[in-house]
C-alpha cells in the first residue's frame, strides 16, 4: 500500500510538471479557453480526404499527374459545380488549367480584350472551386497551404464578411490584379492551392523505386507534400539498404536501373558515377554481345544516353558481381536458410549446367571470364576496386541520403490509421493460415510482433553508429538483413519462395524460375483471415480494411482489387509501364473522403499538352459511410480530444490557483 501511495504521488507530481510546461504555451485562462474552443470546433469538421497509392515504380510523370489531378477528383468537383453553366470542353480546359497552369497559360493565344475577359471569368471560377475544396478545413489549416505571395488576397476571397458587397469587392480586387499584370501569377498560385487542398493526406503503400525512369523526382514531390507517410516496399528497402552500405544491394539497384535503361536516375539524379563500371565491362566483355542482358527500353534517357551494347555489358558485369556478393552474404548468415540461392556454387563449370531444386538445367550463357570455378564467390581485384568506387558514390550522394532519410522519417513496415491497416507485401502465414514465426537470435516473432521487430532492424541498418565492437556487429547484421528483406522467402516485404533473377538470365526453362507465393496471398482473399489480421493489429474486424500492394491486379483477366467481401483492397494495378500488358490498366488510387471510400481506375498515362480527356480515371464508390466521418472520428481527432482534456485540466488548476497565471 505504501509503495502504491508513493507511485501515485509521483505520478501526480509528473502530471503537474507536464501541466506547468503546457502553461508556458497557454499562460492564462483566456488562452486555454480559446484553444479548447478552437480544438473542439476542429473536431466537428469533416475529415480530410486521404489518397492511397501503391507501386509507383519510378513512373514520375503518371504519378505527378495523379497528384495534380487528385486522381480525377478535381475534374469531378468542376463537373458538380459547373455542369449547367459550362460545356464539357470548358470543364476539361479548367481541369487542365488547375493541373498544369504554367503549360496552359504558355499556350494561350488571344487578343488583349478577349484575354482580359477570359482571365476575369477564370479567376471567378477558380475562386469558387477553391472555396469548395477548402470548406472542410479550418482557416488556419488553409492559410498554411497558401502560397505566401498571395496569402492575404486568398484569405480575403475565401473569408469575406457576409455584410460586404461580395460581387463589388471581388470585382475590384480582380480588376486590380489585371491592371497590374499579375493575372498569370495569381492563377498559378490559386491552382496550386486548389491542388494542395484536394488531398489532405497521402499514403504510399510501398515501391517508389525501380523500373520507371525517375524515382528521385517522385521523392522530391513527396518531400514537398505536408502530410505523407510511406509503408516500405521491398524495392524501397533495396535502395535503403544500398544507402546504408550493403554492397549486394548497391549492385542490385545498379543492376535494376541498367536493366530498365534508367541511367538518368543514377547519374543525373543521384550523381552515381558509372564510368568505372562502363570501362570495366567494355574490357571484360569486349568479345561478347551479352544478348541476354539487353536492357528493357520503356523510357529514353534525356541526360545520359548509353549505347545499348555497352549497357548490356555493364548489365552483365554488375549482375555477376551481385551474384558473388549475395553468395558471400548467404555464407555469412546460414540462419537465413538461403543456401539454395548461392547460385554460383550450384554451377557445374565443366558441363555448363546449374542445379536448381535438385534438377540440373543447361545454361544459356556460359561465358564467365570473372569467375574462378574453384572459388566462384571471390571478387577479382578489378571488381573489388570497382565496388569501392561505386560504394563511395552511394555514400557521397547527398540527394540520395536526403531521400533515404525521408523514407526513414516518414516510413515504416506498416501503419494503422483511421480504421485502415496499410502494408506493402504480406503477413507471412503457413498453409493453415497461422502467422508464420521467424527466428532472430533465438527468439521467434510473428504477425504484428514481427513487423514491429523489423522496424527496429531497418532503423539500425542506417542509423546505429559504429561506436564499439558490439554495436558495429549489430549494425553489420542489420545491414545484411536488408538484403533478406529484399528477397528472403519469409520477408513480409517479398513473400515468395525465391527471387528468380539468376534463372531469368541463365536458364531457358521457365519452370526453373517459378516463384511460389506465401500462402498469405491466397488465404487473405478470405474474409475470416482478413478479420484475424485486423484483430492482430488492434482494429475493428467488421469495419476496418487492409490496404495492400505488391502484387499487380490483372483486371484484363477479370480480377478485382476488392477482396474478402470488402475487407481487403489490393491497389497495385500497374502504374509501372512494365506491368500494364499484364494488368490491362495503369494502377489504382483508393480515395477515402468523409462520405465515401472510392477506387479510381487509371488508364495508361499519355503526355498530351492541353488535353486530359484520354487520361481521366474511372472512379467508382465502393463503400458509403453510414454518417459523415468527422475529424473527431479519426486518429487526429483522438489526439485533439486528449489535448482538450489536458487543457481542461490546466484550466482547472488555474481556477484553483495551484498553477499561477502569467498575465
């Protein structure tokens, strides 16, 4: 009893100290009461609209269009507001103007008087749309999103007092803007504000990197977005591991980039110097065409075009280095259970065959000038020097580390928010649907505990300092484990029996490269399994949703992104060009407003100046809320309510005199 009394007394003292700290921000009863009223008002507003994207894979033009158009929601708003007073063509033009104002204005060709009338009417239309999309936000939140140079004017337009002659007031301001020739700047600024207000929060369900041309441009855009979170995908983890110093993953991201002809990303985007690789490859494979390593050309390089024959040789050179480094890593970590993926030790260099799952296959490429059959995992001296140069480039790239730190600070293995559970790959399961245990240092983890543990491992790989022998070993193990997260069979981010990189390059028979998915991907389509997962993560199993990516939905084969009676949404529909022949579409956006849960089904992005008609998505409502969702019903609202309770407690102490006001 005495211990309990001491503990309670200490807690009360700690609570009082916290309230005294809070009092520094709210020094008197008036400021506390004002904030309580303000926060209570915010909780009564409709929740902001959340947008969910997955598997962007470097497709920056398509992704930036989806952001700028709010996946078609801006055009929908225009249709709702101006359906009777604008033609379809005029609504299309207004939507294009909001998305790409600089390009639209640059192409405007009118005489002086016609231009003035167009600018005037356009400003009225833009102000109206801005009022519509800002209606669910507080004034302070809208002000934070306003471009500084027009913040005062926008505030006047959006919040003019009811007793003012609005039409006269608006006209005078707009005439002044026109007279001083600021129309273009005003239109560009208000279009930017409309775009910012159309998406309240952005969720990226993994795989920003690889395949598409410029993931770096996507990362820059995400960093400029005020509310964005990321659930890491295996391709993101590969880049994060490379930035942490994992050399197998450094080789992997270079291999992937060369494979998809993404030289601009490496050299122009991140300043990764590939000259040493090109010289090495040209010398080692000077007598070979390397036909099996010809890059996929989905996009052309603007800044760093590379001869395709040289690119193929560079591709093979870095692939062989990667296979050696992966074999070394597998040997260092028998606990991974990946011995069968030590592919260079599975080759019979005399008979030119390879053994995979107990079956011998002939190799379709048998030229290995850098391999010592007696020690196939050993790097040559030239390969060692090359990896030193490449590792230094990754270590020295400021922009790369800026983006990787953003992935860390805004990312995680999963996120639970507003009744939705977000993760990229899977929750590993056995055939019976039980969460598959994974062992680390003699302790098993599964389900939520596994993902929580891996969050710590990922952070240690990049942030833990080499201060002391024990810490250095812990970080080295964490860095190595990033490779396992990229392609390990029990990795929640990968979820397949193997990554058939070697088979795709060297074996003709397709059955050799068969990748078997974890049972999760089959079982999660059952409602009871999804409910079990939701319960594991502390969500309401009858109303919450799982939002997942990683596996493209083949709509052309009749597959639906909605699974398990609406408990599961798989929103990887092929934003990446490399998947669109399989899916038949170009990805999905899941949109969660205060009234609906909707799916936007995208068509392949085609760059057309001044035209949007061909790329407007098909938006379908998949769930209607029983009542409008307010801020109070969200995670943010619960945090606000906690703050209100703390302020009420501070107000009580002010009135009792136990904490003194500062007037």
